[in-house]
């Protein structure tokens, strides 16, 4: 994978609502076969497979073959990068809210 593709990684992967729904479905169970995932969408197996391939490429999903069936499971570890990034801004906004409350109290 090129450096440019590495930059897009988890952020681009979760930007799509279909992929976020796939992650949510996989978070509820140990693993699911492709046909069960596909049944949750109004799109074909190929389209769901393409979304899963993007999630797999960034490490959010792992798969394994069981006979003729492919089963998918969530690997949430790459989401920590996003959690850490959001945490920075959470602190930023919390600090601003504290400051705003202080200013409002001073105006009383």
C-alpha cells in the first residue's frame, strides 16, 4: 500500500454509512458470514464485499474461510486512532464550555 493510501486509512473507511453499519453489525457478534451481512442491506453481495474489502484493508475487519463461506469479524483496535483524535477536540470544547460558564457567571 502506498503512503497516500495509508493516510486515508481508518478515517476514509468509516466515512461511509454502509461501512459504519457493517462495523456495528459485527460489533454485536463474534463473526458473521457474508450472506448474513448482505441480508442487512439493499445491495448485492458484490457491493457488500467491496465495502468489507475496504474495512479489511485498513484492519477494521478480519475474515476467515469456513468451507465455501467467508466469515467476518470486527477488529476495533484501529478505531483507537480516531478515539484519540476526537479526545483532543473533546478536551478543547470542554475547556471552552468551562470558560463560557465562568464568563456567564461573571456577568450576573
